[in-house]
C-alpha cells in the first residue's frame, strides 16, 4: 500500500510495497508513482487517476506492469482509491499493489 499526494507523488508506503518494488523508502518517497511502474502503465493509469481527481469515480482496479528494482518487471493489480479532503477536493490517493500469484515472490 502506498499513499500518494494529489500530484501522484508517493508520500508513504508500507513494507510490502517497498518489497514489491525492491527499492528503499529513501529512493521511492517523494517520487511519482509512475517511477515504480513500467512506462506502459502511464497510458493505462493516467485516465483512471484523472477520473479520481475530477470526482468521476472513487476507485479503480487495473492490471499493470511494475518495476522491481531498476531492471526487472512484474505483473501487478493496482487498486486506486480517492481520498477526499474538505469540500470533496481530492487530497490524495491510496494505492494497493498486489503482485500476481505467478510472480509474488521476490526473485533472488
């Protein structure tokens, strides 16, 4: 799980998220969620994130390719959930990332 600000920068994440992306918090926090995803994910997710930010939905689920470290990939299911602030403005997004069963263990 990761918490994103309205600009889709990672504010915080749990140990499972860091394990999946195989990067430390110092390298991930403050960076765009797209920095831990394969470039192909931007095309798929940008419309979902746009709908959340404009109030045209409260959540989405999408399968994408994510990056493990800087040179490996894995298939993941991403759930994005809008977090509303005052006046129903988007204050952030909670992202749940689940590695597919075929690649849920970290390669050695």
